[in-house]
């Protein structure tokens, strides 16, 4: 059957890449028909920032909105996938060519989609949003930012700064997308984080459909 929706989320399993200081993911068969139980039931242990997930402002900012407060327009509606050529960071020099408009939902496709996810374990050298790039996105009034690895900020640089700039301006953040099969262009976006109460973040299922 024709299915125009592309799933740009990564699978959740015990081998998935995880941020080094976050709790690792464990998935196991708690009940299984293969071992004589009447049904299959998995046990899962997961970080609120595992795989494809969202960050709420509360992730870095005490007292700030949690995932309970998400305005659904931030993650349901038109979105633009843009390709970044810089192999280290997303910076104003490239962003300036994109004619970004206030209210846009922007998903960044970088070399992470083709390189980082294929590594055997967490890639510390992923492409991130430099703090100057984050400030540029805020100044343009971008509503939602999506990135194709586990953090908007870098592992070695701008990890805290980029989160503070985006979350401080109430830009909603999607992390851990895999855009390897997606061409730059205009899409419809649906991204639904699970309903973790007072969530600082939560795993999400994200779909794109060509417009
Ligand atoms: Zn984050």
C-alpha cells in the first residue's frame, strides 16, 4: 500500500547509541510466547533523552515549561529539511543563505545522518549547532529545531550554551532524528513525544511527508 509517511525516528533497543552520562537503554522480553508464556511483554529501561526525543525548556532551566506544556503546533505542521555542508557545526554563515522565516520548523540534515548513526557506538564528533548558530535561529524567530544526532549542542563545545539559548527562547527541540533517507525540501511533520509527566524530555515518534 502506498504510504507517503517516512519514519525518521531511530529504533529503541539495547544496542542503540546513548549519551555517555545518561542511563543506558535496556529492552528485554519479560514474558514471551517463545518460552511458554501466553503473550509477549517487554521490559524497558530508558533515559528521557534516548534516541529520537524532544527536550523541554525544563531540561536545562529550573521552573521552565515541561513537556506537559508543549504547544502541539510546534511539532505538527509544515517543516523544512535543510542540508548542512559544514562537517563540524551549524553556523550563521550557512544559515544566512536559507532565508529562514519566523515561525518555521527547521530540521537539519548533516553528515550525522549518514556517518554518526552507522558507528558502532556513540559518536562524540557529531555535527552540532554552534552557539552563534543557535542565537541566529532565535533571532530569526524559528519555532522548532530538529537535529540528526543526540544533542543540539556539541559534545566538546557549546553543549550547555546552545541548549540555554534555544530553550531560553522557548524554541522546541527535537533530537536524534535519522534523515539519511530524506532529501532537503518541504514536508509535513508529526512528532509526538510520549506523555512523561513533568517531562524534561521524552522519546518521540517522528514522521515526515513530502508536501
Ligand atoms: Zn538536548
